C-alpha cells in the first residue's frame, strides 16, 4: 500500500460526552463490531461482569467512571481506526481538552432521557472553536426518554449544531424495536438478547413493503413511515463537505449496551469521516502527506503496566512516517533520540510497531524526557502549541503519611504530575508541597494511585488559594518587592517557574494594581 493510501485509510477520532451517557460502553461496542474484542464489557452493569477494555486503571473499574483518556486502535473493513475514549467527568476535563488536539473528528454521545447536559455543551464548544467534524450518537433508546424530534430541537438549540439524521428509531423504551438506517435505506431488527456479542440481524430495504408488518405492529410501521417522511422534509440532506467543515452533524440513534445502531454508526463513520488533516504549528501549517515525520506529545501516562512501573508518552503522528530505531529531534531539548520499542495500544494491551503513519497514536517509553506539548521531527524546529493548560482551582497541601516511603512518594508525585492530572507547587517560604487540580475528584485518584501503584500513602490539608498565576516581568525591583510582601503566596512550579498563588480574585486585583510591571497569567507558557 502506498504512503498516501495508508493516510487516507486512517480515521482518528475522540468520543466525548457528559458522564454516564454511555461513552465507554459505545467504545467497547465499536471494538466489538470492529472485531478487536470478542466480548464487550460495560462500565456499570451488574449483568455484565467483564470490565470495560478502555477503563484499564483499577480506580476506573471501582468507580465506574473513566479518569484518563484511553487510546485504542483496530482494523475495520480495510480502515485503520484510532479511538480516543475520553473521561466525561468535568474534574478530568483537562485531559479531554488536550485529547481534542489529537483528533480529526469526534462522536458526541447523548443520553436520550437526559438530553444535552452541561459537560457536553462545554466539550462541543471546544470542538466548534476548532471546526472539528461532529457526529451525534443518541444512546440508551431501550430506556424511556424524550421524543426524537424534541431531542433534535434541544441539540440544535443548546449545542448550536445543524443536524442531519442518518438513522431513525422504531419506538422508544419498552417499545424500542431497532433503527431504520436512512444512510443505507435499510431496516435492521436485532434478534436475541445477548448484550455482549454481536447478534444476527434481519434486513428490510423497503419500509413501505408489507414485510415490515411481520416484525412490528401496523401502528409502529405507520408511525415509522410518517416520521421518516417528516425527517426528509425538515432536515437538510447529508452533505459531506459541510460535515467536514464542521457545519453539519449527522445523527444516529441506538443503544450501545444492546448493540442497537452501533454497526450503522461505524459503517457510516468510516465512509464519511476525515482522514488525518493538516495541523497548525507556530511556524507553519503541516500537511500529513509531507514525507518528513513530525508529531507532538498530547498525553503522558505513568504505570500503564503496574508490574514494570513503565511510563508512556503518547505521540500523535502529524506528517510523514514514524519509524522504529530512527533518529528524531526532540525540539524542546534540542537533542536526538531514537525509540527501540514504540507501541500501539488496545487499551492496556500493547504491541511494538515498526512504523506509523499520520493519524496514528504511538506510545513511546519515557524516562522523564517528555512533557505534554513537546514536538518531535526529523530535524525541523517546529512547535505544536495549541495544547491548553489551565490554572488549578483547588489547592491542597500534600503530606507524607509513611515516613519510610518518602522516596516512593516523591517519585509517584513526580510521575503523576508529568501526566498533567494536576500541578505541583513548592512554597518558597518553607518548601511545603501544594497540589493544584482543576477538579476535586482528582485528589482521590492521586491518593489511590500513589498507594496502589507506588506503595506510598499521603494525606491532604486545605491550602487557601483561588488561582495559580504565572509571573513575567523585566522589573527586578518590583519582583523583589512582590516576593518580600507576598512571600506566603509565592511558589515554584515543577519546572522551577515562579508562581503567585492568589487567595482571592480581589487579592489578585489589588496585587496587579500595586505591581503594574508584573504580568500575572492563568496559563503556564510551556
């Protein structure tokens, strides 16, 4: 296969939603239909005992939520698919925002009963700012929920999306029988009720034929015919160019848990979704079809294999071909590196790869050389810097609960901070460590992972701070005065940059007025 064909057959996308809309279950079913796994798990279901493949961290299995982005790759009908399953919980939104810099399109999962929820609105806003093509999957149709037309109105109004249904449900809740595939003009009924395996299906191509009445009641058949006519009159026909520009969003209905509508979603997705797209760097726009390799680190994960304390940096290939054992430039460090065992992932299972193409996500074993946002190239100085980093909103002192494990605690904190789950600040006044996070739930995750992955125990105490502000100035006199008068609030971040931990919005405003030559920013300028 040629270099160009390899790129055109790749589909790299993220799955996003509010917590509990069924995002991880949908990921599982896409893997199931793609043949990557034989049996699917679910995040929270007593009936299905197998844990979800993409939730491979122990805490994720216990809590029933995703706390880290999983990277999953599989082949389907000649396409190479890379899925990034993101956390839905707002306390882990930072990981999700970063992940959106590495995808070419997204699938938004919406719960039919709850409709559009707050986290969905925030995530879709980020996608729309970047013009990322969006497909909507309305999930859990086997439960009672909102009327399909009402739900589409809500999505259009709240998310500002222009919709185009490509499948339509037959009934809802107790009456849910399946979906009509408007894209292929086929109707599929699923027979049997094994939720974990792909079931056989019956296909009817003409919904106006009497055959339809053999499977559903006459009343349901009439309702379906009427609704399909309304859909065709009210909603615009599918236009791939408009979809690729982020101006039109196809909608699919289904129930991921019961396998309804997932195959239709996947079949249409591989056909219409974009292959890897050009990416904007500080210096220029990088085209995926360029022969020379470029890529950037969008995620770091410590302990992906708890037995080996391994740390993996995830690189998104932007252009050219990545090759094992070839020398590449680490742009920030200005040094050449080569990688003897780059990996690709099916969640926690990994295999060594010899080459990767634009759109692929490659895991590089890392001994501490990488930070989120780092670029790699074949020698060109290039920076992909649109990876967002946020000022923490929660701050706590971290204390060692076991003095004999100080070394393990220090190593654990160091590695978890590199993942970007939180930020570490060391107070200048007394050297105490303060952890800042975007969401409070991250403290539980850090505590749990320190104990179970590093054998270190910690406790927390509140630290009164409102926001972390990074400092920039050329006025040394003002800086010295700030450090003298605000020494209780001065700290250093992990990269030894000076940070002012403002204890309130008012306090920050007063400090800005008193020190006009000092710039306080809520983002670290990596």
